[in-house]
C-alpha cells in the first residue's frame, strides 16, 4: 500500500485546478501543434497539504487541441494520506475529465483563446470551467487578459469575480523574457475568493527546446479558501 501511495504521489500530486497549457494558473492560449502531445505536471507545497493536477493535450488541425486532466489529488502532509473532498463549500476532488481549447488568430500579435473543461469527481459530480482569453504577443512580452466561469463543484461557493459578481471572474497573466529566451519572469492572477483565486509570481527556465521547469510563490486573494504555497511545474511543450 505504501508503495502505491508513493507512486501516486509522484505522478499526481500537484497544484491547482486548471487545464490546457497555462502559466501557473491561467491558460496561456498556447496550442499543441498538430499530432503532438503536450504534458504538464504541477506541484504545490503548502504547510497543510500537497495538491494537484496532471494534464495531457493532443494537437488537432486549425488551432484546436483536446486533452485529459487528473485534478485535485490532495495529500495531507501531517496525517500522511490522500484526502477525498465531497462537500459543496469547496471544490469536489479528486476528479478526471477532458479539456478543449481553440485559438483564433486575429493578427500577428493578437489572438483569442476559448477553452472548456468538463470533469467527473468520485462523488460523482459534474464539474466545469470555461474561459475566453485575449492574448498579445510582443518581442519579449506575452500578455493574457480574459474572463472565466464555472460551477460551484469546480470552484466552490465563493464569488468568482469582484463583488458582487458571483459566477463571472477575471484572469490575467504576464510573461517576460529576461535572459536569452531561456529564463522568463512569469505571473498570473484570478479574481474572486475561490480556492483558485490567487496571485502567483515566479520564473520559468527552458532546459531544452521543449522542456521547461517553473517555480513560483502563491499568494491567495482570500485566506479562508486558499493558502500560501510554493509552486513547482514541469512542462513538455512540443514546438
């Protein structure tokens, strides 16, 4: 049993509840090339627990991608076991499902990203998250600004937006090349008071052409639903 736990912890203990290719939390509107596979593993180290998600995406034609997510496997650091959450006050986990994303190029530097994620928890309950992102690409700078929504089983009962907006939130991200297309400053933010409503800032290092590691610090918008944490992310993103 302990060996099985270690294997599960290695493959699935990760940070937040997001799909597709992302910064730390917010989808970056990057699309997996046709017939290529994208993989992302994310780990959040907090005092109370280690939480997370694993994402696979497959590139289709015309800037489409589809994928599979394993989300919200939470390991209690003090009691040393995996947690199953079935309450409605916070997101239900763990869960598994699919993701979809479409990129629409408007100009050389501006595009739109439309994404959707549908999951089934072990309760079972249906969870979903959707968004529309504006993406601006400059020489060394990448900017994301968008809106998001979803149900309470994904985000919990707290508001997603700025008060009194309940079911529509705002999300944004920035990435800046600070050293020779190898080292990047990265930050993102999601509005609201949900467990996913955080500001995360950190750096990304390109090990090889398609392999990246990221390290960031998470600051919650609302301390009653989230907590400070260190974020580690491993990404394989084919070009």
